[in-house]
C-alpha cells in the first residue's frame, strides 16, 4: 500500500524569488514615479512588465506603462493613485466582511481602523 501524495502547501524557492522580485520592481516604480524619476520609473516598469508576462491589456499597470513611455509622470502618478485607491476599497470591503463575522479567540486579525498601502 502506498501513501497518497500530498501536494505542497508552501511556495517553492523560484515562486518566492519571483514574488519578491515583482514586489521590489513595483516598489521601485512607485518610488520613482513619486519622486519624478522618469528613467527609474521606466526601468522599474519594464522589469515589472517582464516579470508579469505579456498579454496585459487595458489595465492600470498598462496605462502607467503607456504614460511612462511618453514621459508623462503626472498621468502615471494619477493612474497609480487610482489603482491604489481601488485596492484600498477592496481591502476595506474585505476587512468589513471579516469584521462582521465572529473571529476565533486566538487570531492575528488586522486591527480595526488600520490603514494599508498595497504593494506587490
């Protein structure tokens, strides 16, 4: 009798490195846009887009890339703000749904009223 194969529940090292690199590229892009560093924002965006792969169409990240390619940091920053505002709204709804449900006594729940900034 053979034991059933249990699928791994954790990420593999390449998956962890990809997530970490993606998160780093996103942070660098955000910081460069916020500081007005067009060249740094373009490089970070290119790295991020490469990691995420082709096939992205008409999403906020694509719009940021299009703005950066034309040298328009103002529009890139405004699109980034909209992206992060939408993410905050989603997190707020998730938090509300979680707050409305009874929580186990021993939990690491997010404190009510906390604010978060989305980073990848």
